[in-house]
C-alpha cells in the first residue's frame, strides 16, 4: 500500500460513522488498471473462461448464474477462486486495510465472495435490501454486525 492510499484509509470520524450506520463510502482508491482488470475478469467469468475450478466442486454445482439463465440478476459465488483478475481485486491491500480499520481488527480474512450483476432496465425484481448474512454463517462466533 502506498503512502497516498494509506492517507485515504478511514479516519476516526469515518470509523464512528461506520459503527453508527453500518457502511462507509470510500474515496476512489483503485487504479483504472485495477478496475479494467476486474471488469475483464468479470467478463471472462461470465463467459466460462476460468483459470481454476473451485476445490471440492469438480461438477460446478457452486457455479451460480450461467449464460443459459438469460439476462437476469447474476450471482456467482467464489468468483475470485476461479479467475485470477478477480483474485487480484479482492486482494487489494487497501481494501483489507480499510476493512480492518473499520472493524477495529488487527487483520481481516476474506471469508467468501460473490460476483453480482444486475442488468440495466431489468423488469424482474432484483432489489435486495440492507441486511447481514450472519444467519448463513453459523460457524462465525462474532457478535459484531
């Protein structure tokens, strides 16, 4: 992480806002190259062009959306395990440093990722309200939201 990006980490006021509201909007922190690579990785994933299969899922049962599902809300779990460009995105040091600062933690671990896409002008419902996924992760012992 560069000195410039270090200066963009959430400050005490940002942390207080996060603790009260449950979110924080960062300033722009990723380079155009990083965003271009992530978009390229997204397009590759949606085209089925992956670098790796998810361990323990040789039949692709965990894949999620496929092109045969049509132009609908897409949800694909574990995309960063499949496509190298998406792995680079989720491993950006600023993201983990900001998350640790907001959480008041010494370190952050990536638990799970989802690649989500909502087509513009969709006539099918795709709005998911503010929520936590805590009930899905029974192995998590933290009481923090």
